[in-house]
């Protein structure tokens, strides 16, 4: 699954730590999501999308084979 978390975070001028604190996860979790090493749970994906004020489909996208 690919995502636009890094781009959206940059758009809001947020550091990884700031985003992590706002949604209740570690900075390492944000780092792993941004580097496509961790697929967030549905709840976490919805929290991220809500914070960015975008539909979840604009942040996360399935790739062929997912």
C-alpha cells in the first residue's frame, strides 16, 4: 500500500513527532508508515486522514498485489 503521509505532513509543516503526538502513536510508527514498512490499522488510517482533513482514499492507495 502506498501513501501520501509524508507529503501531507509537509503540507501542514508538521514534524514526524508532532504528527505522532496528535494521533497517539510513536514517531517510529510514522516513519515506518511513510517508508511503506508498516500498513496502519483502519482506525489509525482514519485518524491520519481526519487530521489531514482528507478522505482516507486520498492518503492511502492499494497497489497491485495488495
